[in-house]
C-alpha cells in the first residue's frame, strides 16, 4: 500500500530520540531521553513481547494548524490492532504453540506519518525506563520486542525496515506491497503476508490485455507504492503491446491546480480505460473531485489498495466507478475474529484515553467528563452495543487484510516455537497451516505466494455495490494459466454489459498491415492494404507475407489461392478452332490422297512421280496431326513429341517437295530423253528424301539426349496465373531443327523458281514456287510473333504457322490437280499434259 511523504525528508523525528546526558541539581547523574517518552497506545506484558505499528489517526483536521487539534480517528487501525490481539489471545490459550510462554504486545500509533513511524520503531527497539548513568552505562536498556507487526503502507515500511535492519528485528507487514521491499540487501529483516506489487502490476497488465484494451490512461500514487507499481505495470504493458496515453501522479495533499490539471488530461484523452494504482485514502479524494465533473464514461481498473473498499463504494454517489474491475487479495475467513472485534470493551484496559475517544467516535456520542461535553447531542453511557451499528469499524470487507495481520502474528509465534526447539531456525523458513487450512510460507525475498481474485463492481437495485469475484490470478502457475476469468456476466462502465473499447487505432483486419503513425506510440497506426501477391491472415499483422510462386492473393488479401494454370486446351474457343482446322486439314489431305489413288492411272497423277506425291500427302497428314500435340496440358512426353514430330514431318514434307522440284528441273534441262533421269531416278529420289529426313532425325536425337524439352511453369508473364508451357531445354537444338527446315525450304524455293518458266501446260514448278513462297513468308513472320506472344498465345502462333504452311503446300500443289481431275477431266490427257515436248518419254 501507500504512505504520505518520502521519509528521509523527516529526519528530525530520529533526532527526537537521541539520548543526551543531563545533570540534576543533585550530584547524581541521570540519563534521560530528549522530549516526551513514547508510550504504546495498547500494551500487555508477557514472557515475549511483539511490537505493533498501526495508524489510529489518519490525518490532521487542519493542516495549517500547528498540532493544536488532535488528528481524526482511523477505525481501520483499530481493526488491524484487534486482529493482532485476537491472534495473540489464541496463541496464549493454545497448548500446542508456545506452551508455557505468554505473548505480550506493545502497539504504537504512527498517525499516518513516516517520521512518526520511524520514531515509534526506535521506541520499540529500546526501553524508555530512566536509569542512573553509571560508568559507560547506556541511557536505555534493550527492548524485549521479538518482532514488529506492521506497518500498513510501503513508504513507512521502507523507513522502518532501514532503521531496524542493524537490530535484526523481524518486521512483518500485512499490507505493504511495494516490490522494492523484496530487496534483501536493503531490507534484510522485512517480511510480509501480502504479495509483492511485482506480481500485481504484471497481473493488471495481463488483465488489461485480456480485454483488448491497448490504449489506456494511468493514475498512480505519488509515493513508493504508486511509482514502483506503475513502473512495473508500464514495463509489462509495453511487452504486451499496450500503450499509455498518459501517466500522471496524484497525492491527496496536492494543490487544487495540480488536481485540475489531471482532470483536464483525463477529459481531453481518447482512451476510455483508466488504470488507478492508488491507495484508498487517495482514491477518496480523487473520486470526490471526479464527481464534480461527472466523468462517468470511463472504465476503471484498480489495484488491491481500493478495489474492495466499501467506503469508496459508498462515497461514489455519482457512479463514477460502476463496473470497475481490479485485483484483490483472496477472500478469507477467521472463525471468531468478527465477534472478537465487535467486543471492544477489553480495549479499555490498555489505554483509557484512547478508548474514550474511540468509543465516542464509534457511537457518535460524548462522555460527560469530556471537555466538549457542553455541545454534545448525545451522551455516552459506556454500555452501548455495536449490534445494528454500521460504520467503517463494523465493516468486515477487509477480512483478507485482517487475515494477513493474523498470519503475521502466527508466523512470529511459530518462529519462536521452533527457536525454542531448534535454536537455528530462521523466520523465513517457516511453514505452517492456519486453523482454516491456509498454508503460510515465504520465498527467499520474504514474500508469500502471489494469488489474487479479480473483482468486478456490480451495482444492485438498492444502490449498493457488490464486489463480485469474476476470476483468479495465480502467479505460481504456468504463464498461459495464470489468468483465469470465470463464466460470469461482467458489468462495465455505465452499467453496460458490452466490453468497452479503448484503442488508439482500430484493429487492422486480415488483408492489411499496420503502419505506425509518425511521432506517436506503437498502438497508433494506419491500416494499409497488402500489395498484390501478398496476404495477412491475422488481425493486426505488422507485415504482409508474399504468397508462394504457385499461389496468388485473393481479392480480400487474406488468403493465398492457387493460381489458375493457363495452357492451350481443347475446351477453349481458340484451342477448339485450331483443333478443327487441324482435323479439317487432315481430312482434306486424306480426301486428296483418295482422289489421287482413285485416279492414279491418269496422266496428271503419274506426272512428276506419283510416289513422291503420295509420300508428300502422307507427310502433310502428319504435319496437320502433329499440331494437335501442341494442344493440351504439357507433359514430359508431349513436350518432346511436339517438337520432334513437327521437325521430322516438316523435313519429310519439304524433302518430298524438293525431290519433285529437282525432278522437274532435271527433266526439262535434259538434252535427250533419259539422260538426266538415270541420274535422278526413283531410287535416287527415295534416297534423297530419306537422307534429308535422317539428318533431321539425328538433330532431334542429339537434342533429346542432351537437353530435351520439358514441362515448365512460367510465373513471370502473368502475376496471377501460371503458364504451363514446354521449355525448349536446349535453344540451340530447337533453332537447329527450325533452321534445317528453313534451309531445305530455301533450296526448294530456289529450284522451283528456276523451273517456273519451263514449257508445260501444267508446270508444277510454278505451284511449288508459290507454295514455298507462302511457306517461307509464314515462318519468317512466325519468329517475331512467337517471341512476342505471351503464354499460350505463343503456342497458338506455332500451331497457326504449322497449319498455314501445311495448307499452303496442300492447296498450291494438289488443289489445281484435283480441279482438273474432278472438273476438267478432258484436260487430264497425255497430249494435253505434254504440250510441245514429250514428257512421257522422259518419265
């Protein structure tokens, strides 16, 4: 918990207990303590004495007054003292724990002041009895206090633990939670029965993260409790991706302009969640100020210092804190403690003056002998009963804290018991169970196990706020199991059942990535859509991930979908048209072959070697059919077959045309019949065709064995499609095949061009020349078109070139002959075919 001011600034209190030697008028030297001796407010003798430091008075009535008025009574201090007395009475009545040993106590009031805390701590370490000053005799005797129970706040505990360190007097606090007190190098004799704020601060950060609040404000106590606790919270929050829009400090004695500055910051903020790491005393003041400004739209997250404080809930008449959520130490029950506390008359035996004031404040009355009894409204009788009285003293909502006091006393008792049996037992090694079955032990830092209940403020119809436990936090469990929220309906600010939203920027949906806003915290960002080919499939992604080469981003950019595989298929229109053209060319060629076979005895068929004509028709059929291997999804066999079949069939075709051209040229250049024909007869013609074709076969074999064509997925042409095509393997092999076909075509064109003007009524060389002209034109234009066409269109260009050149050969060479055979049979005579020369003789 918290405290008032930084204790080193109050060093004057320590000076008050310095001992000086004074001399009386007599010759005897007497040691006296400077100033008034400190007497305990509550005390009882015993074989062993425990010290207690609590705050019976919380603040001064008039801060400007120089201590002319007594401070206000603090009932909580009395409750803590009663819990200590109850534990001591149980131990003294026990036959198992410290048998035959009575425990006494000296309980001091520190009055909410760090300076006074140090002063009474020093009083507990020394005996104030006045003794004669003999030679080298101390002015005071060592005290019999075995340990000190208290203090409630962190800063006083730091001051006291620093002073008690050299004396090795254990100090056990029930409500000081600052993580700094775990430092055993500074506070070696300090222990506590409440968990360290190191765990509470982290738990609060995880709680904020659980509800998705990444943009929050923070208000803390301006003391060791608030500053250290908020520092740990801020560090953990940053690790969890939570940003603080503001973090302001507050203390109940701050001037009004400082408080107004905090109000202005809250009003102008955009965050809707406020984390308040504060004590109940400071929260009392803050709520009073907030109520004046009607700031009811904020969701509060509270520390254990105020989250289960019924007085704050009763003061919150404007429902500022409705729906607050926070951490509290677990609920506890101590049988008999409530009845013991409500029986306040035994306190009268310890300090009559304190008891009188306590009784008057408790029942709101005055005893007749009081100085101000003339103005009282009701007189105290001393027989008043707490039954039916409702005030902060009868409120048992702080039973978990009373239990901490109770466990602290029992810790000392068990340590003393063990020391009597085992002299070397250390108090930090204590382990025991209370009568309620609760385990009590400490770690190496003197801290207990960190367990918290998650509390939710839920207002009821009668206006009373109920502190409902909605979850647990256990730091001893695995990180993923530490925070557990129960399936209970929570109430939020303004009695809403919808979890409030407090973010600087809305979450970036899948398909986008976060880009930080310049000069702002990491929680403030813009959401940028992922680029094409990239996705993010989680919320608030900081990067977009590029899809694998075979995948592409969908329209929402939140998933990678398989790219469409593109190839020239039979189902699409272009593929179907090319297939139809190929089939049509095949059928046409087959039809021409049938016509030629039926009229194979006629002169026009026999002219220019009918055997080459039929072989040419066969090769044209193969040319038309090989175009079909280019259609469909590429595979290993289809890639190799399409180029090899194309190369060999076209060479076979051109070889036949070349043979026919050479035959015509030699026939008409002969000086006498059979002179040239013997040199280029049927055998030579067959060998010519076979030789030219074998060369292409050898080229194809070398190509296929060295680096054959293979199926290839082209990702570069289209970003959202995969082009399935056949890679050439060896480009040299491919262009060698085409180049060889080109060389034969050029030779054929040259020979046909030379024979174009030979005398004949039906000079076949003219048609061969024209067909070669078409063939060369097609394949010359093919090269740039093939190189520039993307994807399947390059395949279509190649098929078109094959079909166009094949149709060119078919129509130019054979259609004129079919025209005469079918439509002009009268011209299909030897006489008409011979013209002026006798070709038949040459044949």
